[in-house]
């Protein structure tokens, strides 16, 4: 081994600049290969997950238009509340669609918030979520009121604890169960009590942590994917409970800005919703269905396919280019140094030692290139949302080992075809 | 010491197969100095390469000190490493290495003090001590051949094989190199020299003439 390393180092030392250039090229190719695989895996995993969870479904958001003259007049009418609950009942009992209550436009101020610096920041704009009122510091936490069927409908899974049960939906505001997003796990424990701002619009006195959501849980709200990592989920009270005097206006509004999941197109759903409104006695136009993201999903999938295809082509091209370059350089190296190897043979070098020397440069190029490119990608992944998966790293290691194996085998075969005795006689 | 039994080396060419060595059997005694002579293309160098393990024979067997040698690449290179020192006509020195590094080439640990001492001793014996830091392109043919002989001797082989060792040298230097081989032989080293020069061959204790790949004459 000593002799192999000694002679290989000497050979490399004779062509430092060229070897360095070759190394940079191989290293760049491997870095791009690993990077593209990371990106591709990331996109594919997200797309697979998204597709699996959303295939064949259209998502529509049910919105109201109660701000105008018609809306105000309707809200002033005596039967407004009952009509709204009848409409809600029609939606919830419908056989043509699935209706989910996902009121996500609220936030609740929390006293003595235990979260970290990250969770104290606003999800959307990164600003501080803290505010002071009456000398008490509150932290606003994004809150989503959800119906019981949200867990199954959107495949929302728990990391620890359990989803709301029927009792959680029948509350009297004293102590309300809540489920926290993944980012709060570690700051709070199951069973912890959370004190909300006394002036919260839902009149909730106290919250008890029931569990934590799995990382990157999301809800497709019809126009966008809502990541729930920094959300607090609160059960939206049963319609029967809400119908009694305990229901606040906010409670009703939340219940009627939900999400419709169906296989039907938007025009059919609009007709169905209009029919339910008519049956509940609500004037036309006060509630309407927003268009679906299904078209976007198709476009999204097409983009993923294109991006993956492009990354795949670049990776394959780079690897083939590097393979042929390293192979060509090594064969040229053998041809230029056949007499030198013949000399080593008569100096008692074993064939295996000479094979080792021939393969030394490609092995060093690929091994160092691989290690450095993994480090570069790992460092990059640390500063971005991308994750360097062990599976991808090992897969590329296997691929590159196979490429290196082919290079070495071809080079050894080329060397074996040489007649050393003839080379030795050359001047 | 070394016995070749029915050695044949056949090459396949465009015009058919060609036997460079044809059923050669011979025995080399320990401590002998043998010359293989013959015209160009007679097969003498091929026979030497077969003995050294550089060329694999098509058939036949080689017995060394009573043991039959395997003909695999590994067995042949092990045999070459342990028992053979090789000298060739054009010296086969690495031009980018100094004389010292060329002599150190066969050593496993060339940077040790023991190796340096060994190289010094051999180079002094061969009269090239003051040339150790020089590169082959700055040395004369005789000096280069002495470096090549020093390299062949560094691992203290049992047999020295020399393929036309004086072919590239003038007559004075040739005589000096032959004196070196004779001195090595007088110290018990087995020497086999391939040459087409009868004067050189006559200085060896035994002459074997090769013609068309066969032994055509022996002189004791």
C-alpha cells in the first residue's frame, strides 16, 4: 500500500493543475447531482403527499357577502340566526358534498406564552406577535376553529395526544380543549392550561392542551395550503349547542365560512348551495362558493414533472460527461505511462499494486468529490428548507460507486491488454 | 535452481499463430552465469520475459528451487518481487526521478534510514554514489545502466536477468558493465544475460543459443 500511495502521489504531483481542474469538475457534477436529487425528492415527496391527499377532490371555500345593504338588512331580520343555522344544517347533512368548518381568520392572545422566539413571530410576515394591554403582555396565536370531521377529511394526523372527541365540541367556554401545531411541541405539554386574553371574541376562559399535530400538517382551504405548524386548533361548537344562546356572532360567521370538499364542478356546487340557501330562507347572493384549486393542482403537477425531468436530464448529462471524461483521462494516463508501469513491474511491483495506482486518481476524484459535495449540500440544507435525506445520499453513493467501478474495470482491462515486455523495450 | 519444462509461447497474429518460444526445456544452476544468444527475433528475450514472469507462457511449467510456479499474474509477480532483479537495454529508468529515487523504486519503505543506507552501500559498490541526486537525463549510458543494476540489486534477488544490458553502450562501458555482472556472479548471484553479441556471451560460464524459438546449441 505504501508503494501505491507513494507512486500515485508522485504521479498526481506531476499534473497538479490538470488534476485540480478535473477534481473541480467532478466535484461540481456531484454537488449538482446531489442537489438536484435533494430538490427532486423534496418536490416529489410533497407532490406525492399532496396528490395522495387531494386526488379526485375539488375544494371550494364558502364565503359570505353580508357587508352590503342586502346583508345588513338580512342580519337585522328576526329570523337571521335561525336561517343561518338551518343553512348550516343543510350543508352539514348534505349527501352531495362534505362540509368542513375551518375558521382560520382569528387569533387569540395568550397570557404567559411559553413559546420560543420563533413561535413568538407572526406566521405570515415574521413580525412580533406580542402586544401589551393593561400592563399584561399577550402573544397572538393563529387560531383555527375546526369541526370534528376535519381530521379525517384533510388527513390531519397527531404527533402526540388525540384529536377532539364529541365532548370537546360541547363546551361552555370555561375550559376548552385545544390542539397545538407541531412548533409548540416542547414548549407546552399535554394537559397544560393556557390562559387566553379575557377579551377574546369567543369568550373562552381557559384552554387545555389535548395534543400536538404532526409536522407539516395542512389544510387545503380552497385557494391555498394552510400549514398548521404554528396554529392552535379549537373545536367549533356543535350546531345544536351554538343554536342556543351561548353562540356569539363570531361563532356563527366562522361556521359559515367553511370548506366544501366534493368531486363535483364549481357550477354544480353553486347550484346546490343556492338550493340550500333558498330552503333555509336566505336571500340569493349572501353566500357564494369560491373557485377550486383543482386546476392549480394540475398545473402544479405538470411543473413538478417538468422540473423533475429537467433536473434528471442535467444530472444524467453531467454524470455521463464526468464518467467519459474521467475514463478518457485515465486511459490516456495509462497509455502515456505504460513504460513506467512496465518499469514498476520489473522493480517487483505486483499487478494489483499497479491496478491500484491506475484506479487511485478516479477513486480520489470521486471519493473526495462525493464527500465535499455531501458537505456542501448539507451546509446548504442547513440554511434552507431543504432536507438532505440519508436515503438520497446513500443512493447517490451507490450510483457513484457503480460509475467508479465501471471506470476502474475498464481501465484495468485496458491496462491488461498492454504487453509490458514490449513497452519496456520502447525508448 | 530454475528449471523450464517444455515452455511454449504462442502469439496469434493476422497471418496465423506464431511460436516465439517452442517447447524449450532448460535448467539454470544456482550461482551460474548464463548467456542466451541468438539473432534478433529468435525468441531469447521472450524466454527471458517468461522467466521473469512478465510474459505468461502458453504452455509448460517453471520450477524454482524444486517448487512448481503458478502461472497466474499474482504468482508470477510474487515470484518476480521475491527472486528477480531485471536489467534492460534502455535502462528503464524514470526520467523524472533522481538516481536515488530510481534505485529506491522497488523498496516498500523508501524513506527509511535503513533504505537510505542500503542505497548508499550499493551505489558506492557500483561507483555511482556521487550521482545519486542526479536525474537520468544528466547521466551517461554507463551511469544509467549502473543505476539500473543498483535498482535490480536493491532487494537482493536470487537471479539477475539482463536483457541486452550492453546494447546501448560503447565497448569500454560494456566491458565495465560486464565486469560488474561477473563480480556479482562471483559473489554467488545467478545471472542470465540475453545478448546477440558473442564477445559478451563468451564472458559467461554457459552459452545457450536460441534460434526460431528453440534451443539450437548449448556450450558449457
